[in-house]
């Protein structure tokens, strides 16, 4: 059994994590991108290799104030850890969370346990594949946009008077 222990900054609220983008639905906010970059930097500095197979997650969320719920912390955290601590958040098969207070040092401590770790080449290949898949989805969305706009501009058929029997 392989284990990873990480101490990460307290994540932004899930309410501010996503922002609407015209024609693209919800996308991560600037705050979300900064948080993901911070998690990536910490993972790289610690030499973390993602776990493969089923993953058991335990987290201790030390919050600054008594606001927010554990689910919002979990959602944002799993999104940021994806590709660094595990390949995909679908691997998480067991999940335990604890909400605590530490006004002076808000943070999240994470313990991840899995069967094995990916090799550096496997981890990089998985990240590259995810990035390519996201780019393809963006291209498809963008190429379909003119067609959708044309379909919205269709003129309805002429209104005919009712037929008399």
C-alpha cells in the first residue's frame, strides 16, 4: 500500500470556484486557477507521483472561521489534486473528511492511500491526454457555435389560416 501525505492551503469556496463563461458554461475562476497552480507547485516540489487503482482519501480541513461545509472543500480539493495525487477523481473509492477550526493556520491535510504509484512517464502521459481531450472539446464547441447560431435564426414557417371543413 502506497501513501501520500500532503498539507495544502485551504481551498477557495466552491461558490467562487466556478464562473460562467459565455458559450462555454462554467469554467474555473481566476482564484481556482491560482489554487490549482499552488497545488501543482507543492506536488512537484514534493516529488509526488499519482496513485493508480482505487484510492482511500482522508482529509482534515482546518478552517479559519465556522463557515462553509466539507463538501465544498472536498469538491475543490479533488479537482486540484487530479493528475497529481491520483490520475482521476473517479479512483476515490473511500472518503473520510473531518472539519476542524484553526483560525491562525487554515489548511487541508490530506492522506491518500492506494495500491501503487504511476511512473513519471505514465503520469505525464495521462496529464497530456487530459489536456488534449479538453482542447478537442473546446475546438468542437467552437466549431459548433456558428451552426447553433444559424439554427436559432431560422425563420418560422408562414402562419396559414385554419382550414375550413
